[in-house]
């Protein structure tokens, strides 16, 4: 294992054990998704200002260290972002967050948060 791969694993496990921005938000737009093959689920909660900026972003869920750790890292990174930022998420961002080895080994789990956030952004844009 390279140092960068080990660092990615340690960061992921830290976020899994102590997730940031975890918990429900009252009166929030919510969107849920999951990985049917393994049962991981994720719900994101968004408060969106009229200009499309996220004033609050949190999540809840259950699943493996990859899906929940990635959700915590990503949601921490996206604090103060816009709906357009969420809609623009792609696999390149996934690689930056978890590293190519983890993404390749567990692609559905590593991209769950991205898929849920993109879908939530699209839903919010349609509603505004």
C-alpha cells in the first residue's frame, strides 16, 4: 500500500467512525437512495436559499465504511455550495475523495453519496 492509499483509508475510516454533518434537518428537502446489492442507504437533507446556495446540508444513513465515510467527506466539503455544484458532481470528484483503489474495489458504495446528492439537486431545481 502506498502512503496516499493508506491516508485515504484512514481518512475514510475517521469519517465513518465520526461522521460530520450527520443528522436530520427539520423542514428540509430530503432525498434518499441506496445500493440494493448490499443494503446501504443514504438520505440527504438540504436547506436551499432562493439563490440556490445551500444554507444547510446533512445526511443520515446506514451502510459500510465506504458509503458512509464518503458521504461524510463529501458533505463536509460541500458546505456552502450551490445546487449547481451538487449537480456537477462526477466520478473525478469521487476519485479525489476516496482514491482510485477504493473506487475501483467498491464503486457502488463509493459513489452512493454522489448519486444521491446529484438527484437531490435535480429535484430541488425542478421544484424552484
